[in-house]
């Protein structure tokens, strides 16, 4: 049996200014960029020679962050060239870069497109300047629009945009207007993320200090349902809790790999790799990362081998995030069990309550099931 193609994730952990809601690893110390770039290229070559990915082939590359586009264009193109020379990329591989509207220009976009990037994901977050100010973004609504138009003119036809909703004081009318603005541009992909308050972030600290009140769960749920229904009416496929694509072909191949047990190689500080059943994570520090690489040492800081129960829990949790749900045949083959027998009572209960649809091939969450995904997954996990 031919192994599944793997994905490559490259973490560029630099931002001009860190957003107050974000808990991803990043730094605004741009003086570290040059040493980081050299270390990243060294890690690429190091990982080719050792470990579980030495013989892998890859069908996706995702350059994320941080804000990858704060790097100068020549360095980004150099990194991409080394990755393409070092790892076997399949024809038609999906190569994505994340971009902040305030950190890109047409010349950079044209260079990235010429270098092989065929998908761009623009972190717009909102088309409302008040919302952008609350979120601590460094761009304006007009910047977001101009960035989209620049991407189009630079030859990108697979453009994704990120939006955030559920902001304090936001109304359904405001959010509907944001969605209608988004679909006006006809992007290939839209990600709509509910604002969450991650522990120890500046935004969560401000909330705890009483500077604002979060929307209650009921209102957030209404926003979620409205988002799905409106985008469905506009022709978007709601294929994962937060993700919508104009067609199945335009789903994020890289992220779909995460959700379906495909291996992936992580490069850069705090990047994670997964060669089933082993998960590894690089050091969460640019200085320690570059220090280890330049000393010829692996940047991996933690490694965990998932046991069968942990793998099964993850398959349930991730499968129930997706519109395709859980395929019985795939689950049974992977874990040597009978899914329908193992979870018969849970399947029957949630099917009756309209949280899932079950047939002979598998079970899939309904829209209400996606809204209740964590509770749904917990109920299935209790049956392991």
C-alpha cells in the first residue's frame, strides 16, 4: 500500500506587532530574521537526511506564522527554492502562504507566484475599522480590500480570506454585512473563526479586568448558524466547523490532511510534526532554535508516541469537526474495531436528536452537531 502523501508546514514566527487575542508563538524582534532564515534552511536539509520523512513525498506546503510576509521577498523565495530542491513535491502540490494586508505589495506577490506559491490566505479578520482596532490589527479595511485586489492582479486565483466574529457588541446585522462583503469578492475559500479568549493573552486579561464583556454562548451559536446558512446560499461548501470552500477541489488540502491523520513535517520554532503515531514539537524560542541548529543539534524539544486510545480519541474529535464525518471502513481498518457496534448507542441517540446523520457508510455531524462538536466528541470518546 502506497503511504499517504505528507504535508510540510513552515513556521515564520515574526510579526510587526502581536495581536492581543493570539496565542501562537511569534515575536516582533525582527533583528532575529536573518539568523532565523539561515537556521530554517539548515533545518530543511537536516530533516531530509534523518527521521521519518526521509523517504516521504509531499503534496502540500503551508507557510504560516506569525506573518510570513514580513520577511523580505528574496529570503522567502530562497526558502521556497531550498524546500523544493530538498523534498519531492508532487505535481500540482498546493503551496500556500499566509499574508497580512499591511505587509504585502504587488511586487512581492508577483515574485511569490512566480516562485510556485499557488494559494494565498489573507488574514483580513474584518472589513470594519472599529473591529480591526479592537482586534489590534495593523491594517485597515481599505488595506484588506487592496490586498485582495493585488493578489488577483498578481496571478492568484486560489485566494482564501480569514474573518473573525463573535466580537463584543457585534450584532447579527453587522456580521451579515461582513459576510456579504466577503462573498462579493468571490474568494475560493473563507475561514470564519469565532473569537476565543486564550488564557494569558492580553485580550483575555482585558476581559477578566472588566474592560469588555464577551458575547454569551447563545448569541455566538446564532452567529455560527447564520454564517453557515448565508455562505451555503452563496454557494460555499461548509466542510469543517470554521471553513468554507467554493467547491470540494478548493478545500484546504493542507489543513484537511491535519484532520485526516496524514503525516506532516513542521519546520521552524514551535512547529509540530506528525509521523503517525509519533508527534514532535520544536523549541518555542527563536534564539534557542537558531542556537540548536547552528550547533548541529535537532530543534525538537518534545516527542510523544500516541497510544491506540489517544489516536482513536483524536480521530473522533477531528472527524466530527468535518462535514464528511467519520467513514466506518477507514476507522475500522485503522483500529481493527467495528465502529457501529462500538458506538451503537451514541449513534442512535445523536441521530434521533438530529446532531448526526448516520447511514451504512458512516456518520456525519449536522449543522447543529458541528455547533455542539465538543460535547458530541466527548460522548463518543466515553464509549472507547
